[in-house]
């Protein structure tokens, strides 16, 4: 039985993860922590945790990452980071922490997005002269734009197109440069998340697209990641690595 602590337990996604863990036959809820807690079963501070879990699933906010990582290092607990929007200092902390404990870090916890990333890289390599654009759409409450997933897709494509430059939110006058990867963010309504990669030559366009129909898919992915990372040695693990191991 894997004992899971949910960080950000009162949030939209954290609440779903709590329910999913409680329903899982191979998991038990060790507890929940949320800085917005007003008392009750969910704790306000990690220092209040009395039972060391087997793994932490984080759906809080990127500004809380440093404190969470420090606690996980102290407790020697693996962590699944599901937040996005990290700045350079926060990303550096993630990589340093992965030298000490297992850290699963992905801008998107969907297995489908992992498949989309792999397909986008292959297609970009297959059509080296094609123009590439990424369009992402999310609900109107999402804070970061472009999404972490869109940036993840673009950086994955840069692995096979090292000369490519990223251009979020193209605007103004000017011809599109050959090596640009345009990234466009749409924010409206209650959309869980859509990502499309358009790869176009003069004669054809290939569109690779992933649509999230329900936010619970990200919780499912987080639980899959928790199972995957439990018992692993220190290191930085990704959804791509998980998918590769399953292949």
C-alpha cells in the first residue's frame, strides 16, 4: 500500500487527487496539506505532518515548490510535482533536489500529452523544412500563458530542431521567420485544456492534437506517476520516461 500525502489538497485538482487516492485499491491517503486550510482534516503547514508518507503529490502553486522540496529532502520522501509556471530559480531547485531524492516532474500529467510530445518530435524531424505552430486553449482562470505544456512541446521539438526559436504570442507587423515556433494561448470559459501542434509545408499540413475532456485525467496521471516513482532511486523522472518504460 502506497501512502500518499496531497499538497494543495483543497484546490481544484488537489481535491480530485484526494478522492482518487481514497478510491485506489493500492493507495492510502496519508494526509492533505494546503496553505488555505482553516482547520480540520487538511493541515495548513507541512511542519504539522506527523506521519511520513511514501510519496507526495503536489498540485499547489509553483511559488510553494522550494519549501515543499526542502521538506521532502528532510523526510527523504519522493515527490510528484504537478505545478507549472516555475521560474529559473525554482527549476534549479527541482534539479538539485533530484540529486538527493526521486522527483517526478512534468508540465502535464497526461499520458496522452506524453504521446503527443513524442509524435510532435518525430513529425518535426520528418519535415525539417516545415513551419511549426503550437496553439493551446485553457479555462479563463489559468494564470500562466503560454501553458507549461505548450512550452514543454516546443522545447521537445527544439531537441530535433536546435536552431528553432520560440515566439509566444506573435503580434505586430513582420514576416514569420523560418525557424520560428509560434505559441498561441487562448483563455476562455471552463476548458480543461487543448494543445495542437501544426506542422505545415507548402503542400500539406499535419495537425497533432490532444483534448482533455475532464480534469480528472491529470489526477489519474499523477497517481500513475506516484506508483512509478515509489521505491525509485534519486533522480529526475518525467512522463516521457514513464511512457518509454511502458513501451
